[in-house]
């Protein structure tokens, strides 16, 4: 067996050990730092790296230290490489010396960790280039035309194919970064198999040969081919990332993260790569609720989660003909929304990564002369002050919400609106959040019986695509005593979208659908057993009650004076209970926030979850609680989204405080309360402790406050 030095020599990249050992840092352990990092991104798809190379390492590090960052992410490459590589990757024509080495040395001097950004087949080949290799490396349409893409609006680029020799260039690039620079984390953007044309099948000579060898036939020309999709996703793209991860493990094992910001995007190969890596980045969301949802979804995988504060897109581009032209990368355009973004990241237990260096690099004064710089520093200061507590705290969900990744990929129902499909999972999570329960979203394909067993209630919001094995898992959960709420088209198709003759969970629901396609009629209502009518989803799946369950509501078509039959049925199954709702009430709640609908859904949820409630927060519009806890400390975050983002996305925001919020936190059995304090205000409180609950009044929340309860 080769030793480490022999292995490095075998790659042709052996170097002095002092060059590859990670530098010493503060006393913060690596595991804690990964969960609570304060990272400044040096982005290289825009100035100061591209198109012109203006980057200066000393200036970048001085900006990072002014912001109180504890780490920097340096771009080994983007459209060009930004160090003197011998891998064959194109080097920026203005590169002088080694700014990567200079940055690494300055980070070490200032006690900061260094994260290496390495793109894995992110489009980089300029479509106007004369480089003869690019024609060989690019993805091809069936007629042989190379596929091109836009990115940040500067140029068009050929999309690379991982079955081509470009993969060897990327492997060499990764080895050079890993073995020649003292990086603490390898962060990969990708692996990509195209960008604008990611869902297009590649017909390059390398793919055709590989597919012919694997399956004995050419690459298919028709879309939605399950065989091709599985091959490209698992045997090409994810296999490439797995190979890279194992090379790192064998060479110099450092944490490996990747960019998986498209958790809920159709045919996004990277979604299935989560098990391969140590963690991933969820970049950005349009609302704090959406961001917190995705951070909790990330935590359900058991991986490290980082997230952006700020982003490369702080402009809605509504009047632009080409929406790839994103506005301004090198100006501090952000306002108080940076505070909200940071508060959500901290409440969600994520590492905080600010985008980015370019906002301040060209400004005439230091970053703290600008409001966005001061807001970034506020986030970083809070994270540093409470680093050990934030790193130790994890969520305490009492319920689970299934996210239909298979449905996003494969479902093709006639009434399915893919761009709004997330409203179902988000709505289920949101209604429980508004009722005071923390629920954990989780991906269907990662579901296990052990995971389901942790939840007091399981909400499956319109998940049509489920395999027989997944249906059996849900059936076993209820049989063992679980409570299941399932809605709309759940289980009408298998995991690849093939429609079934009836629900895959028909025996569990005690229901038979009339047609696999729902109907859409305006002005529908739920008629409750009391005779009350409340708004119903205008899209309903008609079904018959075949299992003797209790019909809790029927659908009334007011305009046609018609009763469309059962809308909700409840029945016991084994030791558990199942409630089937033949529509997407949770999506309606996500889209409307109708209070009566929230109260009605509470009638199903409260009887199950109320005994397990971990906190109570007086309901205030815009205030979002999130409980995180360690063995001896409970943190109840209060994120107050009371800004002015009403008509336009990505506009600048300002916030108003919310005063006098009454809060109760449940004390774990057998524990006492040592102290209660407000982490933002820095004040100690004199709480009332009654019946196992600690009660406090939070005088004011401006964007973020956290109630800290120290346990005895």
C-alpha cells in the first residue's frame, strides 16, 4: 500500500509537507467552524477577476478582516484559472505571479481559514475562442451543433461534457489545488452537465460511444427517457463527483462541500449527489420563509449547510431584454435585507457566507463606510460572539413534511404546474410554523423508516410519484402508530411518473379516485359536518370513500349547486391514523394565508402535536420563530420580516420593530432554568416558570432576536 508521499508522487504533484498542511487557526474546532463559518466570497465570474483581472490579495484580506470574517473563499478558477495551473485549464491572460498563494499566506497570517472554489464543468469555454480543444469537449445536439449558454451576461460559453477529455483537465485542476495550496475546504460548483441546456441529451462522440457500450444503442432523441436520465445522473455526473471525493480522501482529506442551491429543480443531477459530500451550499431564496424551509430541508440530510447572505443577483432586471445581464456586481447595493438574510441563516443553523468581495473592492473607502458593510459585520459579529452556542444547537422538529423530488423530476399530469409545485411542501411547512410547530422537510428519495419514526405527525403534501417501497414505508409508519396527513395526488404514480390505476396507498387512504386527473372549477367550498362552508382548493381530485372512513368535509360547487362528494376522510389504520385530503389546501394556504383555513388545518394538527409543543409565540404577522437547542441551552429565534418588499422582488428593504411579543418555552423534563437572556439586546430577563414552561415578554424585535434559555 502506498504511503501518502508515494501517492502524491504518483500524481506528479508531490510538494513540501509544509505547503499542504492546513494552517493553524484559532481555538475553534473545525467541526464547529464548518457549522458556523463567517466566509467572504471572492467571486470570479465578475470583477475584480473577470473580464479584467484587478484582484489584489492584500486588499481582499483587509476587507475580510474589517467585516470580521473568519475565512475567505478563493476562486481557483471560473472562466479562467487564477493560479499558474499546468492542468490545461485556460489561465487568465493578465495573471501575474500567484494570487492564490498570496491569499493563502495572508489568510494564515490573519488566522483565517481558506476555502478553495473549484468549478466542476461549470461552463467556461468562450464560444468565440479559437482553442481547438473546445469543439471536442462541448456537449452536442443530435445534429452535432455545440450547446452554448450564458451566465452573468458577459459572453456565451460552450457547455462541456463530462464524458469528454475535459473531465481529465478538471481532475488535474482539483489535484493541483488540493496538493499545492493549504486549503481547509474544497468547495465545488457542480458537477455540471450543461447549464441552459442541462436537460438536453448530449450526442457528442464520447456520449454516443459510452451509451452504446453501456446499453447497446444510441443516445435517445426523445425527452424524459428514464434509462438515459439514470445513466447520466448516476453513472456519469454523480460518479464523477464521487471519484473526486475519493481522490481527496486518499490524498489529503479535507471537508468537501458543493453547490446544491437548486434543491427543488427538475432533473438537477446534483440533488442526488448529497450523500457523496460532507455538505452543501444553499445559495439564496426570495423570502426568509423559503430560505429557512430549504435550510431545514438541508439539515434533514445530516450534512453541513452553508448559505449566502446577499447574492450576486440583487436586482430584478424587469426591463432588461436579456435577464442574464444582472446589473451591478461591484457596488454595495444592499440595504437592511442583508440583516434579514443573516438572521435567517443564523436561526437556521447554517454557515454564513457573504457575497461578496466585489461589493467593496472598488469603493474609495473601507466596507464599514457603507450600510451594507455594517450590516454584514453585524451578522458576523453576532455569529462570532455566540459561535459555540450556535454551532452546538440543532433543530427539534416534531413533524415531518415530505418533499416530492421524484415528482419534480417526473410527474407530467395534465394539471400539474411545475413552477408552483413547491407551494404544496412550503404550505404544509408554513401552516405548522404559523401554528407554532417546527416541522422538518425531507427529500422523498432519502426517506428511511428510522427517519419517519422520529416524527409525531407526517405531512405528505401532494406527492404523486412514490415507489411501491416508499408506499410500504408510509403504510408501516401508520401501522406502527404514526399519524399521516396526505393530500391531493399523493401516490397516483410510481417513482418515474407512470400513472397507477388507483392510489398506491389506496388501502391506507380507504379511497378510490374517480379519475387520475383533477378538475378545476371556480368558487368551490368545503362543507364541514357543522354545515359551515370554507374556501376549498379550486383544483380537486374526486374520489369515493371505500374504506369506511369518516367523511370530515365534502366539496360544494356553489355555482352549479352541486355536491362533488367527499373532500376529506379520516380513518384508523393499524395503531395509527390517516387523514386524506383530496385537494391541496396547504398550497392554498401558502398562496393566500387565509386565517380560517389555517384554523381548520389546525383541527387536524393540534390534537396530535400540541402535547409535544416546544414553544409558544404570540402570533404576529411577519414574525417567524425557530427553535434550536443543545444539551444545556435552548435558543428560540424570532425573525421579524416586517419590511417593505410588497410589489417588487429584490428591492432594497427597511424594517420596523415588533414590540412586546409574549413567548413561552417548554423546559425539558427533569431540567431547571438557570438563566434567560436576549442575545441581540444583551439583557438578562426575570422569567416566570409555570407548569414546565418559562414565560417571558420580548420587548422589541428589529429583524432578529433570540431568547436564550440556559438549563440546569
